[in-house]
């Protein structure tokens, strides 16, 4: 029996764009490594709606600007 093949296209991430400020980062550079990506589905009591998808990609600069005063930053040696 002879094998048959077909082409398969698989998308890959080439970069990121911050949803807040529009800053762009290539996929494997240092800035992209610090991007925060949230992607989840709201549950039964969610203020966003049961079953609704909630997502955001935000750069480290915007994360600090928006949530900085509430972030707990612990040096690695204490983890």
C-alpha cells in the first residue's frame, strides 16, 4: 500500500501586540517573554457573563501602569 500525503498549514505566533498601548514585540524577544496573556471563560457568577470568553494581551509596561500598586513583586531568592 502506498502512502498518500496532503499539505497541512499550522499557524504559529510571530509576535504580539498589547491590547492597551499597541506596543509590538516579536515572538521570542525579551519583551514578548514579559507579556501577560489572559484567556478564560466566565463561570456561573461571572460579571462578564456565564460562558463568555474573557481575553487580553498586555505588555509589562501597561501591566505596571494599570495594576502596579496591587502587584506583589517578590525577589526570586525568596521563592
